[in-house]
C-alpha cells in the first residue's frame, strides 16, 4: 500500500476568522506531527490551496499559515472548488506516485475536507480523515465529521509508516 497525506486549505485567510482560530490551532498540532511522520517515511505530503481565497494566489490570505510545517519535497496543488480532486491535477499526481490510500487533513471539515474525502473515494482511492487533524467553522460539525467518516489516528499511521 502506498500512502500520501493531503493538507487542505491551511491558509492565512481562514486563520484570520475568529470562529476558526481555535480549531485551526488544534488541528495544526496533529497535521504537523503527521506530516513529519510521512516525510520521515519518504511518503508524499501534498499541500492543497484554494485559489479563491482572499484575492487569489498573489494575496497574503492565500499564503499558508505560518505555523504549518512545510518542506521543499512537499507537492503543491491549487484548486478552485471544494473537492480537491475536481478539475485539478491531484488524481494524476497520486497515480504517478502510485498512491492508493490518502489521509486527508486540513480546513474546512464541513466543506473541502468532506468533499475531498468523497472525491477520493469516487476516484477509487482508499481514504481516511486524520483524527483531530481537521478544522472548521463549527466545533460540533468537526466532531460529527469525525464520527461519521473513516478516521485514522497518529498511532495507526506510525504503525503503517514504520
């Protein structure tokens, strides 16, 4: 099994929204830990950014949150829609990397995370959400998303990646 970590929309514009700051901060701890595990295992980390944020790719809001640990080996994909697979190069990138299982993390649980999970499954990838590695506008919806969808813990990832 080849596995990749998707980090969705961890952009400054969302961190400027007071209702999201706490969940973004909480999710960052798990995302950074997971991304470190993937990099140490030489598995792909793919950072996905929403082009419609703020004033587009040249704006400050489009930039990644400062606390997100990134590496030069990380792959980058931009998107225009909530589903990171819709009209992007993501599926082709995953196929070229021979990935068949994706772990999805990032923002927003009730939109891009959920739609990208469905997009992965619709395209034949196995997929799970990183437990505690998603953020959103509403804490209750974040909890519900994790209760109703497949999740994977850091402990399980440590076992799989080792």
